[in-house]
C-alpha cells in the first residue's frame, strides 16, 4: 500500500541580480612635447627699468665716493693715497752731482714722476704743468715743494742731456738711475716701463704716467694722471692742502 505521492510547487530561491561590479579603468595621458601653459611674466614698464638702472648707478657712485672719503676726508682732485711711506733712492742729478732722495727730508714735499727726454708729449706736458702749479704758490710755499723727474731711459738720458731738458720747463731736478737699481725704484712706486722698438726712430718707452705728491712727512698723499694736470687750479688746491696738513 502506497500513499499518495505528494507533489507541490518547486521551491526555488529568488535569483539575486545586481549591478556588475567592475574596477575603474585608469587611462595615462598621451605624451606630448608641448610645455605646460603657464602665464608669462608681466612686462615691466620702460620707466621702471630706467629707474632701477638709475638707482644702480647712484649706488655705485655713492660707494666710490664713500671709499674715497674713507681713504682721505679731503676731496682731492687727484687719486688719494693711504699715506704709504715713499721709497728713497740714489742716482746722479742733471747737474752731474750724486743725488740722494730721502722723502720728506728738510720738511719739503716732492712732486715725483717717471719719464724720459725723448718722450713725445706726456713728459713735456707733465713738467710744464707742474711748474705752472709751482709758479702759483707763494714764495714761502715754493720753498716747500720740489719737482723731480726720474728717467726710465738711462741708456740715453745722460746727466748732460737731462741738464738741457729739465730746466727748460722751469724748476726741477732730473735724475738718472742705472739698471737694475732703476727697476727696483720703479717697482717700489708701482711704476711700469717697457722699451718699444719704433721703425726708423730707434725706440720709445711706454711707462706709467702718474705724478706722486709726497708730503713733508715722506708719505705719498695723492696721485695725478698727466691728463689731470691741465686743471692747474685744482692741482694747486691739492698741493696746498698737502703742504698745510702733512701726515703725523
């Protein structure tokens, strides 16, 4: 005996469905040669650039002025020196007598420069203007200032030749120093000189064109280039100040 076959609806769970879960896809940017676009600098007005340039020049000039005043409180027309002691030397004067230069000896100042008698223009101008300055001094001041030319051409500048050259321009002493002593004296003053051959005219001497004003204490106080010497009154003011205020 069998019981009735029990049948019923097939039990099935509901089918679960949902959105498809996918990982987001990352795409790399395409390579490119173009630079990123950044805003360019704002153009500066022309007057702003001009003002900046003017400020820079002003600052430079003030620095130069401050350095000069640091070296010397007096506003020299020439280039102020720090008062280094001048070097002495020995040679033969244009008079033919032995000459010994001791800076400051006898309480006298000296305008010293290096040149030669075959010089075309620099040396004649230097001697001429130094004597013009000296001529403007009082008789008492003239007693306190010497003018000395040291020849950088001892081969040709004999005492006899110097004697026909230096006094032509006025008061002064020409000195011949033989080598190698001349080179040592020149180096002591920072003077350079060089023999240069000239076709059809033998040779000339290229040399430093400065004049050194040495005070009564034997110290270098101021230097003038030959291009400054035509300003006689300004050079004269420098000389008078140095005569009145020797370094201690």
